[in-house]
């Protein structure tokens, strides 16, 4: 049984999952606990986060009737997570011999020898494409003869301090971190199928305090980013402008909100309970939705600009797939559709099997479900850190590389 923890800006979710003999990912137990320990995807309060982790794992253990796990897989989010594509090459000696697994390790390690700021570390290095003697698009070079092996690797980096805090929170809750997975990668694998990934698509996870984007091309991630804006910003706009408590703003948003205000044109008014007022005020629903639309439109434009800056927006026949709790706002995919120009937009959610699938297949579970999909789907192999790592860096088994080429298989 694998325990996957999604540390979100509004809640901590825990999923216990396993893989059936047929290779399906089974959601065995799932529970989430509200948590105010993170802001915009980054831990701000260790105690609150550790408490929520402890509680979420305890609930899942109770549902699954399992002993306590020693290790958990956990996500890392926040706008400090950045991606790049790096190239590496190695000569093959003697010239023309067949390429072996060690050559793949060497070439990926070579691509990871990039200079980064001292306070950052690599979270992931994933080969996207190999080239053998200049022949492009090789997915599995094992057994090829050649004189020169090249690779293009998708590398994610993050702030060492923020990643360390994730580990600290998990340790304070009484568990060890088995692996750290970056949020965009988790959500990407949570909702994009293998054919979506091969076609080319962008997965956009609209959370509470952040929105992660993972653009896939040729089956592998090519661009990953986390924006520090999510559904909580919509709630906070409503709370400020309508002078309501945050809970009331959240209720108004989830019960009456639309991302496109004109859809609420003829829907009458809603009662708004303002702070310090005994009598609720009547507000046209269209006005409520105008506040929502303006923030959601700003988010959609930011997402479009990010996808455009990846340079891959013309290469995404699989379209834009929206997920995360924030995407459950009515008309969100219509608004994104209007904003994304020539890209198709649809909603996506995990598609796990098993007893807890009803819970785990909701959009806000994309991250937790995706971590399990990623671990099972991908062939993952440990490689040594590119830079000389301290102990904790080595322990963070996020410093692993995925061999899409099924190296060693
Ligand atoms: N039905 C709904 N309509 C509108 N918004 C919704 C709905 N359901 C959930 N949300 C919003 O989804 C957001 C929470 O989403 P999610 O659980 O994916 O975030 P998170 O994982 O806690 O945060 P993050 O990923 O940003 O760290 C909240 O802002 C909440 O208001
Ligand atoms: Mg989230």
C-alpha cells in the first residue's frame, strides 16, 4: 500500500492506493482534512500542517484498517517550482558499440550539470527524448549502436528551504518522506491519459491558493509552472467587496457563482449576510458573478500567457484540461475556452478504480491520484544528485529520474 499526501492550500489529502494484478491503480482509502498551514502552495505554519497530515493519515488508516505506514509520498508546490529543458551528451566508446543502461544514466546526469542558485535543488529530471548520432525522437535507445548519445531532459527545481519544510512537516507528524513529487507533474499525471500526453496537452490544476500547469509533448512533460493564484482569491475578492465573512463568501461562490456573469443575467438575487448587519442584503446574482468573472478571467489570461510562453501552444491537439477544486466553479471551462483562443478546453478528473474511487476521482484529488499514476505509469530509477548533495538531499528521493525508455526493462 502506498500513502500519498497532497499538501494543499485549503486542505491536506491522503490517499492509500495500490496496483491490481491487471495493472489498475486502486484507491483503497481517501480522506482530507482542512488545513491553514499553507499559503499559495507553500508551508507557512509547520504545526498546523503536521497536525493535518497526522489527522489525514489516521483517518485513512482507520478506513483501510492498515498499520501505520513508515513512509509517504508527498507533493511540493508553490511558485518557487520552476522547469527547464536541458541537453546532455556522451560519446559512446568504443565507437559503434550498443548503448547500455549506464550510458543512459551518464547522459541524463550530464544534462543535469546545470548551474543553479545555491538555495535551489533539482526535484525531478525526466528524459523527454534521446538522439543517437543526430537521429531525433528516439524514445528507447537501449540496444542502438552509435558513437554519440544525446538527451533532452525536463528538469524541475525548487527552493531547498521550501522542500525541506515539506519534509519537516511530514517528520513532525511522525512519518518519513519516501519521495517528493512536484505539483504540476502530480496533477498532470492525475488527469491526462497516456494518449493525451502523447498527443500533447496542458493540465491546469486550479487549487485554492495556486494554479499549476503541466504541458505535455510527445508523452513527457515539457513545461511546468505554479502560479500563486487560485480559487481562494475569488473568495477573498467577494469577501472584501461584499463585506462578508470568508465562509459566507465561499458559500456564495460555490452555491451561486458563475465564471461568466452574463449566464446569471436573469437568475434574480441572492441574500448576502454582511459583517455586523442583522438583516441580509439582496444582491443581484449577476453582480456577484461579475466579481467572480473578473478574477477568473485574470487567471485564465495568466494561464494562456504561460502556455504561450512554453512555445508549445500550437502543438496541443489534446487541448487544455482543467482540474482542481477551483475548476468546479460553474462555467469555468467556458470562460477558459473563450480565453484560450485556438486551444480546446475541457474538464478532467482522476479515473482510479477501487473502493475509494468515488472520493478520489473528484477534481480536487488530481494531485494525490496523479502521484500514484506517475509512480506506476513511469519507470522510475534512482540516480545520484547532479550536485554534491547533503544527506537530506539524498534522502529526498525526488532526486530520481524517470526513464520513459523503460531502461533496464
Ligand atoms: N463547487 C465549487 N465551486 C466553486 N469553487 C469550488 C467548488 N468546490 C471547490 N471550490 C474551490 O476550490 C478551491 C480548493 O481547491 P483544491 O482543493 O484543489 O485546492 P488545494 O489543493 O487545497 O490548494 P492548492 O492546490 O492551491 O495548494 C477553493 O478555492 C474552493 O473554493
Ligand atoms: Mg491542490
